[in-house]
């Protein structure tokens, strides 16, 4: 096995040092351990190191990780180019993030995973190692399946452009299409991914607790307020706030949300002190918000505020080329879970999956595969293993829409079909419909396309 230079480890727990020496011996030419950070200056001057693994808390001295930050600053002063990986307990992740901002290369959480620890240290010790290793590592493995359909490829390109910004994003799509997963992908690819993604299901928040849940409260603000409590906005500070099912928010509460988004500060219930918050806002809904605005059920000014970028996830019936690859992924996952690896579909099962309208989209497909894996006896899943519900009368198989009953519905269907025909090429769509691109943009926004 190729070795990767020299590593210096500082931790006051001698058992940890012994375990790390055994773990890292096959990967590094030289391993030196220190049980006190006071020995660091001499060790840095006496040898060339490729990476330093530095604990953030020691039994003596400054508490709460500050000693680790102090020694990080000293290392940056004495050896500016030396990659430093911070070693921290789970409760001190926020301090580790501060360390990244102060120049550390990466961090590892105790108790550690051997494979991840070795990979992190090898990455930091490599010539290409550096402060961006956290972002690179998180970019290597995405849980999002983009598929091969033109609509999803267009969405993928748009997400890559949008993720790096702080622009507010509205995600729309039917139930089960993966709106929350897309929100997590936006956060993962953003510059805020070292901070949390905080999710709030707006449909599950009761009206009486809305302000307390989102903005927090102080002790004594109401009967059960026994202590100060931060709201979701504060918890998501410098991270991402994901408001799921935003279309279910009652009209009279929308003004309170709008005020916070405009001022970028919150006031806890029972307090008069504004608290600044820095969040990236992502909202999602399966409802037609422009229609709700026309009905007077959703504030137009709030829609403009949350709709800087609009991302639409197409239903599974409109991306049939993705059904079988998704099914294969689910079979592999559930095969491992239930001890039935190497499963495959027979031809009749494949045809049955492709013909089904999937009103529940990817979530319905996932549940169907899991049930089939559980009940199957052999390595081949037959069509009979898929007990799929009959389509509801209102469903439209393979993307067919019901006849339009109004001029607006007819116009929306024409634009949608043109977008599909032209593969999302807006210039071609505008030319086909004999309208300008700006008119097309306006109508797409109007109809949520």
C-alpha cells in the first residue's frame, strides 16, 4: 500500500492516540503523537509534516474548544501551509465549523468512523488538499437521482447554477416527486452546507404555535414557556431554512412571515428585541400558488418574495425513462435490507411498471418495490408481485391532460406541450407558439411552468 507522508496527532487521551497509531500505520510513513498541545511548537520545527490531526478540547486549560482554536491559530502562524484536521466531539460541531472559517482543512467527529477518518486525513495530506475539502467531499456523493429525461437534465443544470447563490427558491411538484430531497441537494451544494438545513412542515404547525415555532419565545411568554427557546429561524442562522407545504400557511399568518423575510430579523414571542438572522430560504408546495393568489388565498407579495427562482419537478409519468433505473436502485437498497440481494425484474414486471401512471410518483414506486421485495421468493420479481392500485378517475396516464375548460387552461396546456416537444428550449418554444421570449417567460411564471 502506498504511504502518504508524515502525520502529527495531538490528543490528551492516550487510548485514542494508541488506536490512531494502529489505524493509520498502513497509510503514513511516520506517525507522531503528542498528548499535550504545548509540545506542538517544538514538533513543528523539528520535522516536516503533511497533515496535523488536532483535538479541540484538552483536560486542562481553556474549555469549550477554545483551546483548540488557539492552537489552530498558532499552527497557522508557525506553519501556514500545513493542513489541519480538527478532532471534535459531536456536541462541538459548531466550533469545528468556526475552525474551518479560521483556516482548518476539515474536521472529524468523535466517535469516528475508521473509513471516513482515513479518507479525510489522506485527502488533507494530498497535494490537492486544502480548505475546500469539506465541500469537495460532500459534492462527491449525491443522494439525488437526476435520471436521463430532458426535463430532469434541464432541472439539474438550473440547480447547479442556483445552488451557489443565496437566492430564495420555490420548488413545486406533485406529492412524492422529491421536493424535500431537492431542497437538501440545494443546501448540500451551497456555501452554507457546513451549517444546518432546518425543515418546517407548514401544514403541521398549529396556528397558535406558529410564532413560537418559527420565531421562538422567552421564558414566561405564555403558560408553558418555562425557558427561553430559539425558533427555527434562529436555529437556521447562516444555514438554510426549508418551509415545506408553504401553500398550506393560513392567509393571516402569511403577513408575519413576510415581515420577517423583509426585515431579516425576528422577535421572539414575549420580547421586544429584534434578532438578526441570515438564512437562505427554500419553500416547497404541491399547490398552484398563482391560482391561490387569484383566489385571494395567498399573498401576492409573499409569492414574489419566495419565488426568486422557481424549480419544477416533473411527475414520474412524464419521465418514464427514469422508472426502471429508479426501480433498480430501490431493489438494490431493499435487497440489502431484507437479505435478498441480486434481484431483478422480469419483462412483464418492467412493462407493468412503465404502464402505471404513478400518481404517488417516486414515493409510490419506492413503496411498491419494497412490498414486492418482501413478498418475492426468488431472485426475479414477477408482475404479480406488484399490487398496484387502480388509477383514480382524475388521473391522466402517461402525461395526458384532461380537456381544457377555460382559455387559461388551454393556454397552459399548449405551453406545457410545447416545452415537452422542444425539450425545454425556450427559444424554440417561443418560435413554435409565435410569441416573444419575454411573453413566454411571463406566461410560464403565471402558470407555474
